[in-house]
């Protein structure tokens, strides 16, 4: 079995080491194990140190597992796995895992317990996120080494599977062959392959942006009854033929959620690169280039304390009384050169006078005499000896060197991070970014009326909840939104509205008109009138089965031929918002250069029993909160019928429920997609 070198990243979790990296001994120990005992299969490509803070631990892990340009095959953490108050590495990592790996944990504990019973005081965690294997090791260098040695021989096998290597090929030859390739044997000391049949592991190891979408679902929906088998038709209805000639069966094949997402990834128009000013409008944009510093920071030698600039003599003895010949403030201006035997009062951030070689803190001085008017210092006694050149000075470029890369292509500029300040500090006035598409939102249907129209509804009228809901959701995600209003169920009217929209926006979201009724005109209008291509028109999911994704040819404002995306979502409110988050958002992210695309997926514990649909996956609206033990818990928002807008109230997550005949019981673990911030305990 010959494969490329596997890439390793190491995260040292230690508040002490974060303050003083020299106190860490783990990196050298683990690097030594990988190099000397890894049979040349490993390469340590990155090491980071973070304090014992959950959010900082998780941020670095996600940067490696979700964003890194080249796959990180193995992520090791050291520290924070004990019972101390600050030890929270297992909790931070567990919340990120897509698949747990209890066998790896057992292997580490078994090896450690053979050394000391106190190994039971460690709380290791292991598992898979995307294509990365993640393992937590103890903070003790000795314990970290022993734990890594216990599992190191088997980890290449796990990493290759997680990376997507074909399992059948990998397992060809059986367990004995795997053991021989790894250089281990069953029942031996140290790491070993468990004596179960490895061919049981030939399930799919592709950890892309699937969200666990292969699941089925069914909560509170009335089950639809079909009495005939589906057949295929080549195209959507021809409205000109009238209702008697409409299709009795959807011509579009039923796609799984994963297949629908794959179509979206393949067919979404590519991002457009534009020049964006560095101002308050920049947050939310993704860089389309590496950004380099235009100048040094600091641009001059600066004091880091309030005190006195001095010229240090060769013997370093600065004790004595010195005349104060000038004052240097943190404001622009010329400063006279300083000679040995003279000192200059200086404030924090101020430039050093020419000739100055060090700064003495004001705390190390005594005022001896003042000027005749009593307003300025005349002489100051310095109490310091053994002074060295460069003390209390920020050298030119010590923070940022000119021409160095300060931000990388693909990084998203945030409003809460320091990216804006970093760009401003080095004088960058504009950057290349991926343009965020302008979105148009359209409701369709003769029965739809403005949500705020005064007066009572007439029989059959429905207030438009979808348009304002989707516009708000898109705006919350950082996109400019255009209100396209309500289009009537008339072929000419709908075509005219869509053509006008294609001239005004980059991306269209419609709701309604995608089912099998005679007045459901969106699909035929897209295909027959606009010359578009429908990439899928049905998805095996609940709610949202009629969701449609299409692309249409159009011209941009420069008259160039481009392709624009149209998502036609179901008219039921719950279906519309679920499919927006599940399908529309990944497409918008892709056009904006954001990676990874779509909602964040986390494992949650069920707060109650959930009934499953027998045939389709369900995306159940839930409230995700964190309990007093730090676990994420999901509770249903109530009845889930697709027409029930009330099921969206307070929802901050979509529970990815599989299909099945038996309910999922309270306490079970299921993946959830986060639509909003996690709540505190209910």
C-alpha cells in the first residue's frame, strides 16, 4: 500500500504555554515520535498554541479541518483532558466531531492503564471531522508520547479512509495484510488492530458537505398516499395545452439531498472578482488575493513604555544623574539627535530620537531638579545598571514587515476580528474580493396577498409570509436583497417578471408554483420561456420535496453573456425556510467565495423522542441549547407540518433525522444544522 505522506497538525492547549511558548515540551516529544516511529508516513506541517478556551480551541480545529487548502489528515491536541476546572478540550472537540472513534480512545486508555491506574484520570476523545482524524492527547509529555505510540501504527489506515480512499481496495487482502503493512500484530504490545472483520468497514467515507443528508424524516406530517408507480416524462408542462394535457407525474427524477447539493456545487455560477474599498462595507467579503503589507509596522523605532530614551554606554551602567535635553511625544514631529550622557523624556508609542539605543522606564528614575519655572524636568537620576541596547523598544517592522503576507486568499473579513485594523495598519486602501451576489425574492400565486394588507382575508387568500421571511434571512446572511413582489399565476406575467428580475439581480429565489397543479408555472416558464436548464425538480426530503434548482442564460450590465441561478422553493412557509438554509445558502456561499459552504453541523442530544418518517429524511425544526454540563441539546419547536409557519418560531437548528420505522429515543445523538446562535439552557 503506497500513499503520499500524511499531513499532521498539532494544537497545544495550555494557557501557560500560550503566554510563554518556551514552557511547552510536548511539540518536541510528539514530533520525535512521528519522525522516529512513524515509518516515514507523517509530516508535521503546523503547530499552534491556544489557551484553555473552548472557542479558541474550536476555531483552530475548524481552520484545519474545514478551511485548510490541503487536507490535514491528522490533528493532535495536547492538554486539557483531565478533571481540572480549566480542562475542557474533550468538550470542545466532541462538539465538532462528525463521527466518534471509540476504538482509538480504547487503544490509548488500554495502553496507559497498563502503565498506571491513574490513566483513568484522562478523558481522551477521538473522531472524524470532514477528512481529518482528530485525537486528544494528555498534556504530560510522557503521557502524550505513550498515547500516540499506542495508536500510531493504525492511524494511517484511519486517515486514508477518512480522506476518501476506496475501502474495498484498502481492505483487499484482509486483516493480516493490514497488520503486516502497519508493522503490527494482533495481541502484541502497543498498538494493534482489533480482531474484528475489517470488511465490515466498507461504508462510505466521503466527508464532504453532506450534512448527513442521506437521512429520512417524518414528524407530524400527514402521510401522502400514492396508488401507482412513478414514470418518467421528458419535460415540464406545456401550459398552452391546458390542464387536461398536463403531466400526471413529475418528469424530474427524485434526487437525494446529497445529490442535489452536488448539482448545486457543479452548476452554481463562478464567483466574480471585484475591487473593494477597505471601509465599513468590507466585512463579510472573502479575499480573492493574498494581501501584502505596504509598509513596516511600526514604521519607526518606538518606545513601548513611558520613560527616558538613552544612549547605553559599553558597560551598560546607566546609574547617575542626566540632563533631560528633549521630549518625544507620540505625535509627528522632528526630534533632535541624542548623545551619550543625555536623556530624552519619551511617551509610549513615540519615536526614539536619532542615536538612542534603549529606553529606561520612568519607574526606574527619580526626578532631581526642575527648570526655573517649575514646568519641566531638568535633571533625572537613573537607577538602572546592566542596561542593554534595545530594551523597551519596538524595532521597525517588528510587528509587521513590509511586503509580508498579512491575509491570505480565501479568508473572510469579519466585523469582530482584527482584519480591518490589520489592513488599515499597513496602509491598504482596497483589496480584491469575491463579489457578493444581489438577490431577488419573488412570491408567486393568485392567492397570495401582501402580508400587511389591511382588512380581512377573502376565501382562498393567503398572506405572503415567505417573501419577507426569505428577504430577512438573506439579509441576515449579509446579502443585498431586492423585493421582486408577487407574480400572478399567468404564464406571460411570470415570464415578464422573471425577465425583469434577471436584469436587476444576480440570483433569484421564488416560492410557490413548483408542484403538480395546472397553475404551477415556474418550471415550464424557466424551461420553455427563458431557455433555462432545470438541474433538479424533486428532492427526497421532508419538508421541501418540490424544491427546484435551475440556471438560465442572461446578460449582465456590461452586455456580457452570463449564467444566473434560480431557486424555486415550495410555497409552504416551513418548506421555504428549510430549503433556503439547506440549498440556497450553499450556492450563495459558493458565489461569494465562502468556504466551507452552508450551515455548520454539530452533534446534538435529543431532548425527547422523535418519530421518524418511513421513507424520507426530515429536517425537523428545533431549538438547540447548551445544558449545564456543556452538552448541546435539541428540542422540537412543535408540530412540523410544512404549512405551519409556527414551527419556525424560536428555531435555531434543523435536526437531520434519518428514515426508519422506530422512533429515535430521548438521549440519542443526531446531527443538527445551526441556523442561528446556540441558546443557553431552556
